C-alpha cells in the first residue's frame, strides 16, 4: 500500500479488514465518515470539530480513530497525507455536537502516545472571513464583488475601508469578506492574489480572520461585576467556616487538560462536618458528573441558605484565552457570612450547548468555591 513503515501499514490494513472501516483518499487527505455508516439526522453544527497536531508520521487511523471514538461517536475523521505514505502530522475529528468536541479536548489534549509524544487537541476554527489588504484606492464594492463572485460562490458580505496611515497622508484600503462556508473562502483565498496582480498589476495581502458573533450575542454573554446589596444582620455561620485554615487565595490557572469539572468531595466534606445539605444534593455525588448534570451554582446557593450565610455574589474579569479554546477568568465571590471573599482563577470552554458564557462561568466558579469550602 505504502512504501513507508511496512509494519505500521500492515497493521492499518489488518484493522481495515477486521473492522470493515472504509477510508477515502481525497485532495491530500484520507477521510473516514462524513457521514459514517448508520448516521441519522443532519450534519453536526459549528464547534463540533477538533484539530489534532503533533501526530507521529507513521501513526494511522487504526490507532487514531478508536482513540477519538472513545470520547463519543465520530461523524468524520480526516488525516492529512503526503505522497510518501506518511501522514503530515495533523488531523481533524468531527463529533455530533460541540459538547462532545469539548470533552475530547479535555480528555485527549496532551494525551501521551506509545511513542511518548503528547498529542495537541484544540477546537478547530471554522474560518469564513478573509481580510484583503493593500487594495487599489479606486476599488469600489461592486467591482470587488464582481471579482469575488467569479472566484467562488458563497460571498455573503463585503466591507471596504480606507484608512489614513502615518502623518504624511498615506492611505491604505482593505476589505473584509464574509463567506457562507470555509470551503468557499478557501477557494477564493487560493486565487484572489493572482487575479488582482493580473488585473491591477499590484500585489495584495490575504489573511484569515476568525468568525465573530454579532455584537448583540457578545453583549448577552459579557460578564458584569455585581454590586453587594445591603444585608440584614445574620447569626454567625457554623464554626468550621471560621477555621484559621480558611484562607482564600488565588490558585494557579489550571491546565486545559486537567480542567476541573467534578467537585464531589465538597459535599462529602461538608456533610461529615455536620452541615445539613439540601435533600436533592446527593452526598458523594459530583454536582457536575454522574447521572443528570447538577447545577453547582444552585448547590452553592442552597448550601449558603441552609447554613444562613447569605447569598453568594459573583464578579469576574477576563484574563487570557488559549489556542486550545479555553478562556481564563479571575473570579471574586463574596459570601456575607464568611470572613473573607473567595478568589481564584478558572478556565471555561465556551460553546456548551444550552449554556451562555455567563452560565458556564457561574457553574465553574461555584464548583471551585465548593472545593475551597470543603478544603477549609
């Protein structure tokens, strides 16, 4: 089949024969599924694909597909190949929805392969915007649309901007072009530089731009610091909350692969220390895993209510965003009945279906606060 690594190629052939999996070679990539056998329903939506890199050149689908299927059903798997029979070191795995893709990032990022290599797994960017720079100043929108429509279908929007650069009055013209799909944008990107050079005799620049959501959606998810309302005096909290060991402090921002999603220990710890938990807070069961997903924010509020501590008040600020899709926030939670606020850092992976960024932040922060209280 291939001249490279006969032993590994034989293992791949045996696996294909045994499982009946069919791979298709198309345009420098080998593809499984899209859709796979037995798939019902529409294709997955945005955010359901992950990008995999640092793959050893002699590692093939007989290892990679079962590994990524261990997280959830694959809709499609694409391994980039070259003419020698080696893979090119990267691949794409698409799942049924964004939640499974996020789970794949958490479980398989920096996964150690038999060779000792650590896989890199992060969210695949569905790029649909091109930024065209150094355009002729005389270019008008209708003329640019005519050129772009001749290169590929799917042009949805074009915005041309001319800006003054420096103090000498020099001007630069650029355009932001929105496409309906990544494929349409890719087809245009391959040709547009040559077309402009041939038509206008001047080179232009072409760059990918990440797709941005409408401003109204961003406004909905933008965290807003909350103010502390006046509270009526409350009886002192249980003595274990006033322990000298309770010293809330910032903790290191967790690595993406070890991002905490389960905090089973706080409930067990609080129960052992004599705190009566709400009836629907099962002792020993994580608020985030095991059975139906539980709302850590609700558990924290009910715990504070049961212990007569007052309502927890959240505030947070953005710190950084990683290439793997995780976003880091510094948080500050004030609980009126505690001697000090709880502070720290937390990472979230935006895009969980049915949850806004604010909901995801509240849930993740509440898990960390429960853990801090349990460790006190």
